[in-house]
C-alpha cells in the first residue's frame, strides 16, 4: 500500500512540475513589446549600374512577441532574380528588428 501511495505522490508531483514549467515558458514567450524593423532593399543590374538602387524603410510593430518578429524577419528577407531580354535584375531584401 505504501508503495502505491508513494508512486501516486511522485506521479502527481512530477506532473505538476512539468506543467508548471511549461506554463512559465509559455508566459515568457508570450510577452509583447514594441519593435522597430529596418527593411533594406537593393536592386542590382550587372553592367548597368545606373539602374542599381538602394532603399531603407522602417516599420514599428507594437504588441508583438519575439516569435512574431522572428517570423517577420524571415518573411522579409529574400533574394529574387529575374532575367528578361538577356538582362538579369536582382532584388535583395533584408529585414532586421530590435526592441524599441
């Protein structure tokens, strides 16, 4: 009988510790902040530097979690190339964010 009681107690204790730890992690990952993101875009046309451009823009996000911002950075960072009539145009976009 005592063995069953001890096992039951340990099971309840381990379960409560597991769920307590998860809820603490969930709470910290759901904190929201204001973020300032910098979006840099460069367009290059090899051999035709007169068409090369660079631009920078800024966007502020409030009430965003770190995972929201990570997704924004990933979605906002890309390289795209297109060729038409023997001319290749490359557009590179980079997004970086920091707490504001």
